[in-house]
């Protein structure tokens, strides 16, 4: 099957660490999402329940008359006590800056206080991809999500090592198309078909 993973567009809270904080899309964000989905057909649309990913995806599903569902497993990494705070404030606190940097340097690092780890995110995304496969091998599904789950999808489906995930720029509105499936032994496989920056 083909999965068009799209990172939501720009939000009204630039410069903030947005995990489960439910910030709305800025006007620019709506335009970015529309450009990445125009003239594309989908058999279904799935989205993170966070409104920065969900609202634009719901609009696409309604326009095309295809099923829509919100799936919490496509939500962004939960940054716990850091969630919603300005990055400049977090980086001004030495201990917090060090702990935050660790999240991006090791897949086995602890997550934010009261948040979740990278391994937690990978488990969620693996479940989410399993549900997508139920649409069938010939299906094409749009998934409106976030940079973290998109990178996790590359790790769990395509086997990309953690360090390599940060070599890929995933800006607001980036579209990443994957072909995914299971081999005869039931193992998940994936390949990158296309990357389109906004």
C-alpha cells in the first residue's frame, strides 16, 4: 500500500515545543497542506487527533468523499512537562537543554519529565501502520501527522537507524510517500517513494 505522510502546516505557536499541545494551524499552514494534497486521490484519510493535523485532513476527506478517522497513535511525541513551552526558554535552562538534546541523539534516551520516550513513539507508530495495512495492498491513504511520527515510520517500516533520521528535513507541510507491506514471514517492510518539501 501507499501511505502519504504529511506533516501539518505551520502553527500559530512557532518556536514552541509542540507535542500534545493543541495549537491551531496558521493561515500559511492551511496553504501548505492544501498544496501537498491538491490533485491527489486517497482511499481514506487518517490523522492525529491534534487539531493542527486533524482539521485540514478532515477537510480533504470531506472534499474527496472518503472515510476519515483520527488515530491517537499518530500524535506527536508527548513532551510532558516541556510541552508547549518556548524552545528559547527550555534551552536557557542548562539541565533541561541537555536532557532535550539527548532525545535527539539517542533512541534510548529518557523522554521528557511526565512525557514519553522515542521507543514509546515507535511502538505507537508500529500499531498505527498495522491498522493502515488493513485498508489493503492496493490502497493509498493520507496520514496527517507530525515530524516525530513520520521519522518513527521511517525507522520501523524502512529500518532507518535513529541517527540517519535527522538527516532528513521534515519542515511544516513536508510530504513523505512510503510503500509499505508485510513479507511472507509477516515482517513489516517499507520503501521511500517520494519526498516533497513545501
